[in-house]
């Protein structure tokens, strides 16, 4: 599903009205039906609930007032409107909606906001996607009070106080349980600090077909969904043998970080690769041999517990002789000057797909021009991206779309910028937003597992773009799988690996990999 900005929505509504003669009033009615159906389908015993509708002076408030009609017709007796428009110029469509609910009590929000503690459900329709200024001081107090109540809050289109294009908080913002947005997700939902305010995102197409809307709206940003990733699964014939099911080489490890490379190797196997080779310093490879016999071990010469540059010619010869399909480079490799020479030499001299992660990312900043356009996926989190670009972590976090687009445009290698709603930036200029955001993935080794998944998918023939989309989705989906079975705590990286076969089965509904 495409991700858009507020200008895209304004253009869409203009085209619908001018070319297709669909008035905005009809869109408002469809939006209110979408909101009502969500409440009806998701709130047990809705008719007995106390519902507060907060309405601003614009069309967002009109959506809220239109919702009142549907709730009353359904039999919800206690529905109240809290207005933030008495002293303001209101939209023509809001006037129409108000004329249709003459018998509903309308309270002034500023004077009565503390009464919101008496309500079960709060529907936020104060500001929509047009907000580009700081809110009034009196609203800041109201929003903070609403957030302290920790009620079930639904925001119409966007939580009030959030800039839907940038994700900025305009003074203060409502923290929503659910954001019910119209037509498409908005870019700002996936920016900081809006990420913390959106809650669960639900998109309403307002009775328009996907193909019809997509024929009008153009965007280089997409929110990845199950339908998209199901089409990317690597399918193997019954006659395939292990050597043709993808050969992965994981290179990493050091005396300091022994666990990371084995996590990558195991996740590569569990993601469908036929053969996985693991190259680590010779002093640590015996740690794994007895425990994981499915992996083929390639010990490397070392200096002070780190991979030596003496291995470069040997490992390149190995890659060519054994026809390795993809490499995962960096898990646990550590920071050491001689290792830097090995990493830089390998990346510049090898032409097969490489996933670069962990400390190997630090080394590539010196060779970005040399590797321009190569089959490379880099997978930094904000801290690692900070080291590559010499920019503060906070700046990268706040401007991640802008920074990712600029980096890929300059260097023509694929980038996965890890974090909540991880972003994939492709050489061609597309941006894919992973739909998962959860602190459970913030655990040691999680990125190493992703490296193995990506390398495995590349080895099985997926393009860099498709491997990023599918691998990122699988990695994020593990959180949903864990929570459903185990709750909100305790997931570690090896759990993700153990779940991979079940995750594949669930996502792909039993398709063969």
C-alpha cells in the first residue's frame, strides 16, 4: 500500500470531485461509515458505552459529527460532542453535519474537558492532515489530560497535534489507541516522534478500489503487507538439490563476539538456504562444530582474535571455487585495523550479493565510491548509520527518510535502516516501510538474525530489493508470533530462528520454500 503526504490527499480529493463528480460531502459520509463500522466490529457491547466525540472546526470535525449520527442510529445512547469550534470559523461541511444532529448535546471542550474521565471511548476529530502550526496553549493542557486518562482513544485520520507530513508534534499531541486514516497511510506516521502517538494503524479506502486509487496517486513509498511478500517467496522444484537451493557464506566473529556469526548462519539455514558455510577466526570455530553439524566451517587466520587480512585471497578463491551465491559479512567481526583491510578488499573484489552488517559497516565509509552500484545491502541501525555518515544519532532518527533517500541516491546500494518501522531504500529510489514496530526486537543478536535471513533469500535467487522487503517482513513478523504465543517479554534472538519455519508457514499459508 502506498504511503502519501497531505498534498497527495488534497490532489486526490480534487480529482475525485472535479473529474469523477464525487463531492467531498460523500467522502465525509463514507469516512464516518468506516469509523462507525470499526467501532461496531471492535468494541464489545458498544451500545452501552459512553462515547465522547471531540470535534474541531474543519472537515476532520465534520467526520466526527457525521459519526455521531451512525452511533445514535445504531442505539448508542450516550454520545456527546465536545466542540473546539464555537469561537472559530467552521467549514461548510461541518455546518451541514451539525444541522443533522440538532438533538445532540454539544459541550465546549475547553470548559468541560475534565468530564472526559467519565467516558469509555474518546474519538479525536480536532485536527486533521492540514495542521502545519503549533496548537494553542489551552489545547496543550487538554491533550496532556487526555493522555493521562489512558482511555481508549481513536483518532480520525491523524492524532490531533501531529504534522502528518513530518511526524512533528505541534506543541502537544493526543496519544491514540488506534488511528483510522483515510485512503492511505501518511508519511509522518512513520517518523519520530509521531511513531509513539499513532497506536495501531487502520486504513479505510472509503469504498474505492485499490487499483482505482493507485491509478490516481503516485508515490515512491510503500507500506509492506502480507499480500506483497507472499508473491516474493522463493519456490523450489521437487527435484532441487542442496547445491542449487542457495549457498550462503557467513563471515564474521572474533574472540570478543563469538555468538553473532552462528546466529546469522542458523537463520540462513532456517530461511531455506541449501548450504551454509561459516568463516570465523580459527580460535573460535570449535565452539560451534559439535553443536551445529549442519553448518560447514571454514576457519580463518587471525591476529589478536580478529580476522586477518591474510585470508583475503584464500576466501575469494573459496567463493569462486565453491560457487557461493551470497555473503553475510560482519556479524561479530569487531573493530581491528587489519580486519578493516580484509573487509574492504572483499567487498570491492567480489561481485556476488553481499549483506553488510555490524562493525563491517564502519569500514565501508572509506570505500563508498568504490562500491557504488554493486549488489550490496547494508543494514545499519541509527548508531551504525551515525558512524558511516558522521552525523548525530538523534538527527538521523528524526530525518531518517531524508537521510536514507540521499544516501542511496549518491551511492546506489540498497539500505535497510533498522528501527521501528524499518525502512528499505532501493537503488531505484523506492522506499518500503516495514509494518512492524516493537521493542522486543531490540535484543542482542536480532540484527545478526536479519543478516542471515537476507543472505539466504539472496542465495535462493531473490533480487536485492525483494530480499530486503521479504526478509525485513519476516524478521518483524517474529514479534507478532512471539506475543501471540508467549506474551510481551523475554524474546531473544535465537527464538526468532526457532520460529522461522512457523513464521514462513503462517505468512505464506503453506507454500513450499
